[in-house]
């Protein structure tokens, strides 16, 4: 595994050359540089998987009523900005976060904290969020381009809200419900006034917001791990690691079952991962004795 940063205890570190016979490292979380002996064993290229969540301010608008109003873009008087973000690397105990200062909040200036979340997104192979694909990722991209920032490097997105809606018939798909139902890390209780106070630049309330944000990310990781065995289209970690491992969790402890997966042309043996328990693994090689030349007509 990678060495732990002596300052922030993060394991998200990378090599930075050799000095006096020792391996130099830099922490991607706090930028601390340190050294270890040359025989320190590095992890086997496990993908960088980032779980994250952002909290935004209000839009300020003007109008002629409150009932069934359709707000036009020219009625916006103040645009939304990012109040805070929280993120953690998968399996890493260190939760990172950033929040606007009271002055930045009053000025609706989020450029500093956008730069810090941009760095993490730029390093990630995969990002995970609840409604992340529709909201968090798109909102950050809008704020990036609004602040004349370049886009981060490409990454795959796992949206746990989309997974829950696709795979289950639950009474609710909100993270608050799912974490409570499965007895995971619950979201903290907040109210409308918290956002009002944050926009007013009240420091204590800004600290409450980022704390709420950090709890969300801890619950998000637990929920992702709970849902992961049911994810049939999880980005294939074996492609990133260049190894025959479980596509969902990256472990090589696989057991072949007696079941087969059928397509319109072939059948494939099914494997189950003994680590994350997903059964959604098939061999690339089909198990047909003979090729089939007959197909059904597509509708």
C-alpha cells in the first residue's frame, strides 16, 4: 500500500523522485512532501475513486407573485455559488473539505474553493455522488466555466441515485432515507435558515454547513459500498488496473459458479466476487461448443 502522510494521515500520495537513496513522496491532499525507504511496497495501481458532495447558495430572483411562478433568466438578480464541498478517497479515513470565508460568502466568491475541488477531480479516475451526474458534477462545471477555469481531466461518474432508482423499487431514493433504512451514517439535520445565515457570512453557520457536508460524504461511501454488489454497469476496475479482477471492487478473489449469462449470440460463465459479493461478472470467453448463426428479428 502507499505510505500515510505524516501530516494529514491521507493515503492518497504519489512518488516524486529519489533523494539520498530514499523514495520521495508528495501528499495529494495537503501537499506535504516526505521520504520512505526504497523497499517500501507501492499499491497495485488501484484506481483513484473520489466520493464528493457540494452545497450551494440560493439564487436571488424578483417576481410579481409566489404561486405557480415561472422564473425567467432575466429575473435572476444574484447567481448561485458554491458554499462548501467535502470529499474523500475510497477507503481513506481522511475527509477533505473546504468552505468559503465570511467575506467570500458575502461577495458570493467561490473561486478559491473551486480551485481546491478542481485539483481532486483532476486526479480522479472515478467520482461518486448521490445525484452527482445530474447536479453536483454539472453544477461544478458551470461554476468552473463561470470563473474562467479549464475543465478537469476526464473521469467516469457513478451516480448512486440513478443506481438506486434503476435497481430497486424503494419508497424513497433520497440519501437521507437510504442511510437511515440501512442503518448507515445519517445526514445531519438542517433547516432553511442555515443557508440564509451562510449567505450572510456568519462563521459559525459556515462551519455547521461544512460539517453537514462532511457527514454526507461519509454516509455516501457507506451507501455506495452497500449498493455496489447490485451495480451491473460499474466502471470496470480491471481495465484501469490491467488485471483479471472483480470489475466492481478490484479484488481477484473470484469463484466460478454453475450459472451462465446469455446474450442473443453466446453464453458466458458467471463468476461471483468473494470480497464485494457481486455476481455480475462474466468471462470474456463464451462457453458455446458451436457458433450459432440464427438470430431473432429486432423489433
